[in-house]
């Protein structure tokens, strides 16, 4: 078996909530940029509805994203179970 080179690491500069970040990825740079844009929009939307500081806004954004993840995981489990049941019938 041939040794594969480790994935190339690339640095991507993004702006989230008026702060600049250098993020390292082995994936597509556009994926990191899209995620950063989504987080930036979410934080700015939250900020419009509150007088909270940046740390609290970040925590609220994390809670929102964690809730979305939990919902997606639940849907995934349900779909996996349905698929498994349909394959055993």
C-alpha cells in the first residue's frame, strides 16, 4: 500500500462579527468561508435583537447552532431507522 501524503493545509482569512480570523483547513477554502459567513450573519442577527456583548452573542449563536445540530442528528437517526426497517422487510 502506497503512503499517501497528508492533506494539504491551507489558511483562510475570514471575518466574523467584525473580527478577523485565520483558520486552517484541509478541505475546500470556500466551505470555510461559507461557514464563517453563516456564523457572521447569525451573530449580527442576534446582536440586532439585544444589547449583549460579543461573548454573550457568541454563546447564543453556539446554542442556536447546537440546537440545529441536535435536530439534524435526530432526523438522521429517524431516517436511518426507516431505511434499515425498509431493507429488512
